[in-house]
C-alpha cells in the first residue's frame, strides 16, 4: 500500500538489526546516499548518537508487542548534514509470537524541526531582550534617578534660602529641569516594566 508513497518511509529490520525491507521512498532518499541498504545494519543511515534511541524504542516494542512507539531520528542527507525524521516502531512477531524484527513507519520533519528551532531561537532572543529591558529599567530607576533625586533635593534646599533674585531664578530653572528629567526617567521605567 505504501510501497510507492511520496511521503512515507517504511522499513523493517531483523533481530540482528539489519534492514530486511525498505519501500521505494526510503530507497530513493537514502539508497542514493548509502547504496544497497537491504542487508546492511540499520545505523548506516543515521546520526551515530541516535542508535541508542533506536535500541531503546525497539526494546519497548518487544516488552509491549501490541503497542506502537515514537522516535525522532536524524538521517544523513548526503551533504554532510542531517534530515530529521519521525517514526513509529512496532514489534514484528513470528507465528510462535516470538520477536522477529521491527517494523518502522516514518516521514521527514526537517522543515518542522527547522521552524521549531527558529521559534526556539526567537524565544531565546525575546528572553534576552526582556532581561536587557529589566536591566535598563533597574538602572533608570535606581542608578540614574538617584543623582537626579539628589540634585532635585539640593535645588529645593537652595530655593528656600535667602539669596540674590537672579541666582534664585537660576536655581528655580535648575529645579524645574531636574524635575522634568525625573519625570522622563519615570516614564521610561514605566514603559520598560510594562513591555
């Protein structure tokens, strides 16, 4: 039924882990890279680190022969990289209900995996930006506002002292400008905290 599928891979392996069957889709995609696949060990087409996944999932298949188990496996793309594939594994039992091999049904998820990686990268970037904004808000509200508040306080003290009217006018302008700067800093901190 799926012998000539354009989307799905079907493979079977024996108990020694050698390919006993591959459909045309698998042959077209991975046979061009690895040559004659049937009879070869299952791991020739995959990332070395994923062999342990296959072994673990296959073991579960034999522990629970009526169930299907998923696995994500990276396969060589023939260009030095890998394609991501999603599989469902099922135990093959002989007539005496003894383990005879593994049946695997899979498909390519590389595009989805790349999209997922891009989404993950975007989320990490957003997290970093949020950390930066938090740091900016903290600096604005604590480090920058402190000297502004000190200048404002000193200006208010000077405003209440007896002095020459022209000097008092300069101090009033200083207090007014410092107060405007303080409000601008508070506005920046509020915006950063509400992002």
